[in-house]
C-alpha cells in the first residue's frame, strides 16, 4: 500500500479509485472520464498513460498523458509531480488542456523545457445546460449523420478543426487518426448536421459521454450561412438529442474571444460554470 506522497502510472486494478476522483467534477472531467469508462486504465486501449498522485496512501489527483496532457483534480503538489514526470518523459502531446488554474500552473513549470507554445488560450469559459431553450425552435433539418455520409461530413470537420486549432488535422499521418475519430462519432450516432444539396450547413458532435454529463464539440456553420442564427437553432436540435438520449447535463467550452459564439450559446441556455485553458503545440 502506498503510504507517502508519490506518483505512479495507474493500472487496471486502480480503476475504482480513479473513477472516484473523476466523479468529483463530472462536467469538468467529462473528457477523461469518457475515455476511462470505455477503455479502462490499460495504456494501449486508453491511448495514453494515466498518472496518479497519492497523498497519505490515497489517490487524490490524476493526469491523462496521451495526445493531450490533462490534469484532473490536481492541487499544487500534484501539479509539480506531474510536471516533473512530463519533463522527464519529453513532450508527446499536441496540447495541454484542463481547468484553467491547474493547467496554467502546469504550463508555467513545463514552458522552460517544452516552450514556446504555438498558442496559449488562457481562458475558455466552461458552459453547461440542463434544459432545452424555451424560445428557440430546434432546426428540424439537423439530424444524425448517416454512415454513408462520412465523405460528406469530413470536409466540414476538417474546415472546423483548421479554423479552430490553426493547423489542418490532415497533417502528419495524412489525417488517418482524425478520419477514424470522425467515423467513430458517426458510427456511434454522435455526429449531427444539417445537410443541403450534398453540403454541410451546420454541424456539431457529442464528443465525450458519461452517465452524468456529455460534452458538445466541433460546432460549425458554413461561412456563407453565418449571421443567420443557424448555430442557435442547430444547437437547440443537438441539445434535444443530447439531453434526451445521452446525459442529463450538456457542456462545452469556448474561446473567451469568440464573442458571437458565447452569445449564441447563452441564448440557447448555456451558463458559465468555470473556465478551461488550452496550450497548443
């Protein structure tokens, strides 16, 4: 039994303790919890390691170290330990993302060896809703994307990713991993779009799912259709599916400088409950 403060790579036998930590904040931890619920703690299935910080023999904090580095319920001591392990391992992730305070502290410790970052988004409001908007009619043309429409939805997904992140998801491996993720969301019924004349007008996905909360991502309106409030009626439609079929709480996080998007989400009923931070490499 671990009786001192220490860090270790968690193993399948640590699953119950890890889920207890993740359950302390179901909304903020939805991304990591969703992965753990599906894959457990086996690094191969999880797509990365799960580091655990123990204090007095009890697991108190986590850090997912995969394509993203994500601190979970991490106080100052845990953050220092995670930063030291990350420095020794070298950067393998494309981003650091998580609750703004701990993520900022983690980045301040890693920046001397990992920096500079391509971009730092220091405040991304975390927003939630538990109900459908009363005064916005869901777009009746927004529906689940069919499996035979993956080639239709893919250009919109690439455009959204490139616009949001600043680099194309097709770089590196030619987009194989990204295409597989898009296909997975479509296959699981978590990709939604309004498609007209073979082109995507609006789209969004439910990216992370637990029984407590789900996280909406990839919200995008084709440039020629912007300014017509399609994001509001489209989001209302996605919320209909999310809150009815998936989880009692829907969440998302948005860049603080994206004033139109924030206003749109507020009109649909989302309220701010915290903030995330992202460091992009």
